[in-house]
C-alpha cells in the first residue's frame, strides 16, 4: 500500500480576504482527502495571526488546538499544550491577499525549511504589487493602462493629478496597490469623487493606484500551472457582470448571480493564443512557479490590456482557476497532484544550493 503524503493546508489569515481563503481551503482539503493520496492537516490562522489545528476546515471553533510554527528536527509544527510535534511533508498556503499571498508566508515557510505549494518569496511579493507587475509586463512589451501612484503620508499635487485625470479621461479606477478581491476599489466618474476614492484605497494599503478605465471592457483570464519548461497555460475564460458598476467584492462573493463566467471564452483563436502567450511571459518575468491566474481587459476597440496577476487565485470549485483547467482537459484533482509534486521538486532544488562560501 502506497504511503500517503502529509499536507498541511494553511487558510484564513490576517487579511481582508479571510473568509474567501477559508472558502477556497474547504474545497482543497475535501478534494485532497477524497483522493486517498494525502493525510491532510488543516491549519486555521485567525485575524490576529494565531495558528490553530482544526479537525475540519472552517471558522474558528472551541475544539481547535493552538499550534506554533517552529524550527526543529522533530517537526515544523508544535502543539504547545501537548508537547507534540507535527511534521507535514508539504505546506499548501491557501491564503489570499496580504500576509499570505505577498511573500510574507513564503518567507516563513522557507525559514522553516519546508516544501510549499506555489510561488516563492520574490515572485509572490512582485506579483502582489500591482505597479511592479505592470512594470514587468510593460518591459516585456505587453500593453498596460496609464496610471499614477499615491502613497500614504506623502503630500501630492492635487491640481496636477486632476489635470492628468482630465486628460486621461474618466472613468478611472482607484485601488490599493497590494490587495485582491476588489477590496478598496472605486470606479471614479468625475473629479468630485477622485480624492475621496484615494483616501478610501489608502485605508487598506500604504499605496493607491489611479488607473485609466476601459469603457465597457471584457474581462478575460488565463490560468497557469508549472514552471520553466513544464509551464502550461489554460484556455481563456471570460467574466460576465450582470449587476453593479464593475466586478467588485459584492458581485464576486455576496450577490447571487453576481459572478457569471464563460469558460472557455468566446474569443478569436489568434487573441486566445496572444493572451496565453502574454500570460506565460508575465509568469516567467515575475519568476513565478506553481500556479497563478492572469487577468486582462479587452476594450470596445479590441485593444488588449494586462490587468493583474494572482499567485493564489480563488480555489473553490466554482472559482475561475479550476474551471479554466477543467475546460483545458485537466481535472481539479490532477491540478492539485501536480502542484504538490512541484512543491516537493522545488524544495529539493532549493536545498541543493550551497550555503557555504566558495573557496
């Protein structure tokens, strides 16, 4: 009988996307258990940053046991009240947004010297920063929308920004630089809304992006799996937004029918191929590995624009990432198997690097 691989799934976290993370992790944990290949350890991280071992993935409950990440030959997780160590072979972060998708958790996992699913520290941090991702795409010749950045605590020339906005044209989108799930995003239709939208975005991040809007855009997506020569891109999907001004948090997660997708997208073969190629270029430029979803906008004039990249996209069964690969002929369970296999390979490669000074 083949021995099962032990996998610790991390979810929740100190993030505005806390609930979304738990929802994604419930699907991941269930599918891993159903496969019969894995022993799953469910680790819930609360909004304070404390870790808990759960019997079943979900919100915090009285039965949850405190657990602490440690550096020890006995294991990387300690149940302090019992003096028991756990030693998962693979960690699977399902942590959306800050303190999970931005390189901070990846840094901790590398300090613990454990194998983990997904992008490394540098890739996670760069992809999470919308401005850095834009610059990386632009340097590779991929079209990006004009934008300005405002930082908290720094004064800015309001008249100059208003002139830029007028020349660029409304609507504009104001958003936190390092956040996902459309949290803190405002569609700005006039100058009277501009500065209030900036203040709102800066409630969630230290930097805000003011970006040119695209009139009645089509929002399209491509999923990626692997790294280097094994990297593959999915067929493209398209979002339909029947309610609201744009695809905000309410439409994504609360409003019934707020999220309607078409997978695969109704796109000409040439544009489909261009989106997939651009997605792979961005993935490699940011040094990503494992998984990501790249988002684009298509204007009424047919022009294509890079929007953003998500290195831990939604992972519930109804999320775009698994849907895109299902449409491409790869089941969700197969995707999870590949991610875990790649995590082990990446960890072994990292451990093979010398830490001794040459000579």
